[in-house]
C-alpha cells in the first residue's frame, strides 16, 4: 500500500485536470439542449398583437430592442386562408423591420412570423397575430424548417470550448518557449502542444461557421448549403471567422522558427501583433460587439482572453514539462519570472472580468435573477479557489522551495488547471446565454404589456387600448366602428378615469382626435388598482352613447 501511495499522489492531480476538461465536454454533449438564446426582443409592432382592424394595413412594422439583420425568407405574413400576403423583401433599418403586405387582404386573422439575427449573431424568432374585420381561426406557418435542431444547440458550446482550449495550448506555450525555455531541453513535446492548439482553433472556427448556418436559419447539423454559408460568411460573425483563419495561417508560418528556437529578430514582434489581432476576433463575433460601449467591451474582452491564455498555457508548460525536466538551477531562474507573469495575467484577468461584469450584468440584482448573472457568480467562486491555489504556489516561489521541491509545485499547478478547466466550460456556456443587462431589459419590455378591449353600445363599437397599463403615465388609443365594422365618424370625444376603491374621483382624460374615428390621449394614473374608465362618444347632434370598462393597473 505504501509503495502505491506516491504514485497515486503524483497522478491524482493530472487525473483531476483530465476529468476537469472531459466532464464539461460530456455535459455539453449529453445534457438537454436549452433553447437558443436570443439577445434582442420585439419591442413593438404595427399592427399590434391581437389588434382588430377595420381595414387591412399596407405594411407591418417590427421594432426590436437592438439592431437586427435579415435571415433570407424567414419573415412571413400568412393570411386567413394560409397563403402568404407579404410582398417582396422586407426592409431593415437598424432596429426597425418593415414588411410590405397586400392591402386588399381578406377578413380574418393574420399571422406575422419572423426570424432575424441580433447584433451579437444570435437568432431571434417569434410571431403574433392581428385581425381584419373580424377574428377567425389563426393560420399556421408551414415553414417548419425554422426550428433549430437540438444537436446544433448542443454542439455550439462544445465547439467554443475547443476554441478556448486551443488558445490555452497555443498562446502560453509559445510565450514560454520564446522567453523562458532552457536551451538544453527538447522542444518536441511543447511543439506538439502548440500545433494541437492551432488545430483546435482551426477546427473550432470552421465548425463554428458550419453550425452558424442552421443556428441562424433553422435546421439540423447537415442542413447547410452554399447560400447559407454565403449569408453567414458575409455577416460580421463570418468576417471575424475568416480574419481568424487568415491570421492563424500567417502565424503558422512564423511559429516554425519560434518552436525550433531559430526565429529572427522580427519574428517575435510580428507574432505578437498577429496574436492580438487574432484574439480580437472572438469579442468581435460575440456579445462585446453589441454592448452599450462596444469599443471598450472588445478591448476588455481581448485582454481577458489574452490573460487567460497566457496564465493557463504557462501553467500547462510548468506542470507538463518544466517542473519535470528542468534542474534546480534552471527552475530557480524561471519560477520568479513566471510568478511575476502570472501575477500580471491574473490581475489583468480580474480587472477585465470586473469591467465586463459591470457592462454585461448592469445591476447587482441581475447577478441572482438571470442565468447569465448566476454563471458569472459561479465563475467568481471558482476563480477565488484558483487564486487561493495560485497564492500557495507563489509562496513556494517566494520561499524558494519550489525549485528544490518541484513535486509540491507541480501538484498545485495541476489543481489550478483542473479548476480553470471548469471555468473554461462555464465561459463556453456563458457566451451562448443572453447577457444579464439584455435579459433584464427584455424581461421589462416583455412584462410591459398593455390593456386592450372592445366595448359595444347601440351606436358603435369602441376599441380601447391603454399602454402600458401600469402606474404612471399611460397612453390611451380609441377607435370607433359602426355596427357593420366600418369606421364611425365621431363628433365629440369624452373620457374620465376613476378609482372608486381608493376614493379617487373621476379625472378628465384629454383626448385629441387624429382622424374621424381615432383619438388618442395621455393620463397619469398615480395608484395601482382597478380603474374605471368611461367613454362618451357623440356621433351626431343628437346621438351619443357611453361605455364603461374596468382596467387593472399594476
């Protein structure tokens, strides 16, 4: 038993880091795939959802919370007979999408179905109905190919994880080989590590482009065609991937002399420039590009990635090679320098992460109330564990016991790598989750509904809309129709609002006629409760009628 103990202790940390890398991959592959996380939301539409119109509109206008791009053929307006009534291609102007529809449409219920791409390359899909003349059975959209297969949503975080792992295997080892590697030691093992990193990044990038086609347009892993690839490659996401591939190919030419230790004077600076440019392609294709301050977010995320790659890649070189192969004198020279590098990398990682969190989370409440916030909290907890282990490693270096006892240092390094492997898995999931700031805004937008109803008298029917039906300022929209559903001209409009349960007497609502049958107004409702609104419409010198409705104000 005693003979086996040293072996078990020596290999347990390596087993831990192996499990740390494999478990997140298995979890991403085997866990049920969550729905695709859309990072924009439909703020408003014209016509509004469930609206009853007297005549068919000539266009449908969709307004989103952030800029969106087109997915060809995925915006459709379906008439009551199940046929498309949209005409031509929709126009995109930032957050606004305008769809031309047949103005001579039939009576009944229409379905608006949309799928667009938000500014951070994630798809946004949804639909709603409105009616003309009178409601009917809602039509269905026959375009079932818009649904994203679960295999696609499960594969994307795995592909991103491989890309991050590739960065770790490439950046840190190259830096150590170029600046810290003893000349007497073989470079073959580290070189294989570097080329594995290059291969993983290339595989991740190509697979990411392939998966982006069904992820945005809908379908399964094999539902990819030339037109879909062209659409993806012409997008900002695709441009970033193409630039990354070009940089990776150029860097591969410079890596050979660096890995062999025969690089020229200009090779290292040029490789550094390519590294910074390549790292920037990750934030340019994700959340940072769509943040409130994109320039700051892109720079901060680039620093975050670079610090991660230097720190973890350097740890891998220490645990896998230097602490096993270098002698005490060499370690005595290398470890203090590495300790300073690691301190700088961790500090940059911490500062960049803090700025990222402030931008993407927004409020302390969002750390708890959103999935993105909870994942950030998990990263913070794991990062604290890593810092504790790193502090122990630094103490070994300060006391100069690491060079004499490399086994203790090696175990600490492998524990650090095991924990940070899990952090990488969390990060791979995080980039697919709606940022907390967006999730909170979207929840607020989706929760900010409006009250809509139709009131009937012997003279007219009155469509009433109160927006947002919440305490504070509210907009009132009134549309009058004759019994035959034609617009009813109104001579005079009057409205009052009261809250009898709280003793609030009727308040006059000032109304402004916009057309013969449409009026609008603004009123401040200071208290939540069931407000009683009364509307009196005079349609001639002698004809008028009053209708009443109770509106719940939250």
